[in-house]
C-alpha cells in the first residue's frame, strides 16, 4: 500500500537555487528543478508537504533503477537527510551524466 502515501501535487514553482520558473510536469508530480536538479525538503511522504525542515535538497548522485531509470539522490543542506526521486523527462541530461560520475552515493 505504498502508493497510498503518495499525494499528487504537480505545480509550477520558482527554483530557490537557480531562480528559473519551473512548469508543471504534466504526466506526474514535479519534484525538482529540471535546470539545476535541486529540490526542497518539504515532504515526509511524496506530496504531503508535512516536512518542517524546508532545506535545499542538493543532487549528489545518480542511481539507475531497472524499472524507474535514472534516480537522483539528494542530500538536504540543512538536516542531512538523503532523499531520492526519479528523473523527469525534461531534466538536464548533461547534469545527470555529471552526477553519474559522482561516487559519493550510488
């Protein structure tokens, strides 16, 4: 029943890292900026907006999942929590390739 912990929220936002406007994803929920791959630590469970930390989630690595494809590994600058999220179709592939060379978390 893991899917029951997922709250679908697909909304546009201004990235707090690079300042670019990020449009809705359309096919699922937008979790991170496609331009710089940064995110914000706002969820305990996907989409719930119940996390009090609100630190910046910095991309630190990539995992390759046979079912999900590229999965971005994030580390919160404020609390140190590790989070993961599937890469979106419009993510900057050059940044994903650079992250794949990072062996901090894989």
